């Protein structure tokens, strides 16, 4: 039933909204929740203004409406058991997901409180209605979900690294995570620690010892100490966990340092990867860290991070140690190749292989480098197969199934780090790219120009700029419309991109104007380049628009003197326009203005 139709009919039959003192009405409307009263017939008798935000109806419109006509059928059916119980005198508290008047999904905490006749004292004590309070807990629910995702990541991190345990605690020194193989060596279980403050669960002396270290971690410091447990020595480190550049939690990592080498490798794995995840390091930096960490932690001869560049091609992004001469950084392989990387590319699952003869080109390269076995685990970014993390051994038994399982867990951490940085890189690209032409926008051009001017000054090299403007472009828009004008702009951009050489920058400066930066190019060479661009635009018609021409202004940095490079090139462009268009002019080599 349409709610507004129901409101119209019901309000025609119901008496007017009972008078509520203005002060009481102000109090009701000041409550950050929906507050209402429904009688035993499930008709509304009182509501505050919050109903307008949630349901798009005023308290006056709501008066007398049946609760079923306010709620959707699905919500009414879900709420009915609670309605029945509150009418039997039982208070109700439950959660519900609702869609508000704007179509947004909200998470709500709903309270039903029975209204007993005579306050429940004397008389029949029956229920004459119930009070409703609906509190919006959307932000809290979303925050809890974000925290749970972060918690799951850290838990996976702890589980993936042998010989350690991880404690994550909040600002109240409450353990959020207690996870790791070595935890019980300290005499505690995860279920005893999680959700409790250190003074509630630890021995008093131990809690007093740990508190200043934990608080130091929350203030952004790193604190290390050692503890002897029987014959084994553990090294513990507490440090901050950052969220939006603030230390919002602390983490304790305990490592068995009896085997010094393994301790260093394990700590490096936890600290470096966790730091990379928190700081959104570049994918290449993360890949290099992971390659060295995996090699050391798994005590193998080599480890690498490989990115798939196509269905049957890949590139080694990072390798530890350095890439051997027998191994190509880029690979094109066949589906039957027996290398671990190819097996993951084909199946999408972790793979362990022992290299044999006739294993395909990639496997042959590994054998040529002396490697006999390997394991690889998939890295997925935004649900798509991005690449693999792989380790190799020069022994046919140097890689085991247990190592493969641990490697797959490490790959999950790499997914988090690379996924974050890939998303950030995508946003940065969008912010510096002109959406119509696909060229760098004015913001990106200014960054490139500043960088190139600095390089030219430092190295003593040449730098020239060409400013190009489409002739009579307004006529194109007026005659063929702006959509066709956009097509022309995109086509011009594509032709300019095709003329530019590697290392040169073509950007859309605004409107129908483009700028071409030519590092290492003097004025005469830049003028020739401008002519090439002009010819490329004029050479072929632009569909139904026909012939299009451009004018170009050229300036070399050395000729600009104290003036702006682009301003001088723009003067030359003006001269080209003044001289009849469809031509290129150069700002004078003797620093004389072009007129």
C-alpha cells in the first residue's frame, strides 16, 4: 500500500494530533532518534520530527496511521513477533536494517517499551500501547565492520608467521587479538585474553610491567624487551598501529629468538609487511620487501613477486636475490608449461612443482639457473588474479607442502598491500588525467613542467614547449554540436600523442588548447616538431566535420629569459593566429617578442 495514500485516508478519519506542550515537543525533537507512541490497535498517537528524515512523513501526517502502512511488508512481518510480545507486556530490544526516505540503507537499534494502564499498578494492568525508540547505529555498525576487517587481516598475519604470537590492544589496553603458535608458552590462551584489559587477565606484577610499554606504543614509540621461558628466550616488541596517520592501537609481537636467524626473518615479515599495509607503500616497494622476506623466512635459494601482464605472459616485479642472467624478467609461456607460476596462472590455485626435462620454456629457464623445485601462491587484487609470490630451491626436496600453505597465507597479505596501493595509484591517475582526451590535465602538466625546468637547470639541458590551439573550434561546436566537438578534441589528442616521442609530454591545457613539453629539444627542433603535429592534424579530415587545422607557438626555455616558458610560447601562438592560422611560430631566439 502506498504510505501517502494510507496517510490521506487515515488522517481524514482520525482526530487531530493531540496537543503536546511546546517544551516537551522540543525535547522530543531534540532526541537523536525516532521516538513515537503506538496504541494497542497499532495506530500512531505520537511521533517526533525524526520520522520525516527516515520515512518522509511529518508527525501530523503520521498520526492515526497503522504501523503496517508505515513499514514495508517485509519489515512489518519481521517486527510483528516483537510487536506481539510488547503488547503482552514484554519490553523488546532488537536490531533492524531499514531504507530511509532518501533510499539509503541504515542500521537501527529498535526499542519497544509497553505502556501499562495505571502505570502497572492497580486496575487490570493491561497494555494500552507501547513507546518506540529507533536509534541510527549505522556509523557504529560500519566502524565495527571496518574494525573486524582490520582485525581479520592482523589475525591472518599472525597465523601466517611461525614461531610468534601477536597481541593487538586498544587505547584502553584491552586485547583485541591474541593469536599465534607460541602464545601458550607464556601460559595464556587466546580466549582468556581477547576482550579483556591487561589488569583483568594478567598477573598484577606482569600487568604493571607491561602497561608503560603498551602506553608508549600507543604514543607512537617502539619498545623492545626480552623474556626467558624455560630454555627458550623470547624477544618482544610493542609498537603503534596507525589509522589515518594516528596511532589508534598497539601491537605486541613476541618471537622465539633461540634461532636468531629465524627471529630476524620472522620479525622482518611481520614488521615490514604490516608497515607496508599501514602506510600504503608503492607496489614495487612492497614486492621487493616480500621477495627478500619470503626468501629469508622460508630459507630457500630464491623468491620473487611476479605480475601477470596477459593470459599467457608475466613479468618478474622483484626477485631476491637479484635476477640471474639465465632468467628473463618477462615471460611468454604456454598452458602446458610446468613452472609453478604458470600452474597458478592456469588454475588460479597455489602450486608446488619439481622441475623435470621437457617442462616448457619457463621451467627450462629455472632448470638452467640450477633450480629444481618451486612453490607459487596467487595474488588477487579486487578479485582478479594479479600475479604470484613464488619461492624456489636448488634441491628437489627444498620446497614442501607445509611451506606452500604458509606461502599462500603470505600471498593474502600481499593482496592487501598491493590492492591498497593499486587503488591509490588509480585515484591519483584520475586526478591528473583529462577524462575527455585521456591526456594529462593542467594540474599534471604544471607538475611535469616544474620538474623538467628543474632538471634542465640542474643538468644544463635544453627544454622547449609547444602550445597548440585548434583553429575556429567554436565554429565546430556551433555547427555540429558540443558532442561532435568532444569527438574532435579526443581525435586531435590522439594524433598529438602519436606524434610525440618517448619522454615527451602532451597535455590538454584547457578548452581546445594543448601543450607539448619536449625535454632535450632546442627551439629549431621544437619548431620542426610543431610542424609535424600541425601536418598530422591537417592531413586527414575529421569525419563529417571535415578538415581541422591547428596553430602552434614554440618557445625554448633559454629564449624565455625571465618570462614564463608557457607565456612566451603562448605569445608565439598568438602571432601564428594573427598571421593567418594553420601555422607555427617560434618565440625569437634572440629573446625578442614575437609580434
